[in-house]
C-alpha cells in the first residue's frame, strides 16, 4: 500500500469543497487509490506525462507516483471543469 502525501495546494483545494464530498474524496484516495494507484488511475498526456488522474464523481484528483518510496503525492483536487 502506498503512503498518500497531500501537497499544500491540494489540501487547500480540498478544504474549499463541500465538507461531505471532501471527506468522501479523501477516504477514497487514502483507502482505495493507495492500494494500486497505477491501475486505478489514468496517466495524463503531453506536458503532464508524469502525472495521473483519478475520477471520483464530478471531481478529479491529480497525483504523482513515486514508486521507489511507495508514495502518492496529491497535487490537485478540483471539479472536472476547473482541473485541466
């Protein structure tokens, strides 16, 4: 299981989301995505090749995987209209 690290910007973005939805997103990332982030997420393209995205309802979680340290670094959390 990977360790999840939330960047400051991602934490701030999560705090701006409705409290119930933010709790669901955090729970899904910590308990579901952390088990297998490569298969459960989708790799981004072009300039963002090093990043992955995970879709949860209308929100997107953008993250980076550090395989050697088994760490997922969450970079951004936002509604799908605002994320890209």
